């Protein structure tokens, strides 16, 4: 449920990955949390922008870890689970994949030796 800033126990400034994970963990533990974001969509550096003719650029992180199903590198999976959400992921052997105009691309595999 929505929490007005005046009624919040905690106000998280910024809705990037860090702010959203922090907010979910506090809410899971019973805090009334309000998240503030000045941009029109949440996500922080997990967003992108486009420029003609057909280029798309990440504004921040190129790789995001934490969507595992076990071990200690599954912080995002656990944070989503804490608020009843789930994110399906597809394992990909490609470490970096550059998408260029006209169907061109460069793929760097994890096992590039």
C-alpha cells in the first residue's frame, strides 16, 4: 500500500537498484517506506536512452548480478521475493553483447581464452 511521506518511518531518496532493494528490505521488516524519485520512471542507472539513427545506450550498469537462485550472489532475487515478486532470467554464456545498427553485433563470451 502507498505510504505518504508524512506517515513514513523511512524515506528512501532515489529509485535506482540500491534504493529499491533498500526499500523492499525495510518494508519486509515492517517499516513504512516512501520512495522518492525525481525522474519520470524508476530504475536509476538501470535505464537507457535512444539517439538517431537507431542507437540505444545504457545510462549506467552494463551488467547486473544478484538474480541467482542460490548462494550469496542472489540479493536481487531475495529482495524481489520479499515483496512477492519474481524475475525470470535466462542463463546466457555471453558476457558482453553490443547491438549495433543494421543487425551488426559484437559478442564476447565468458570463455574467451
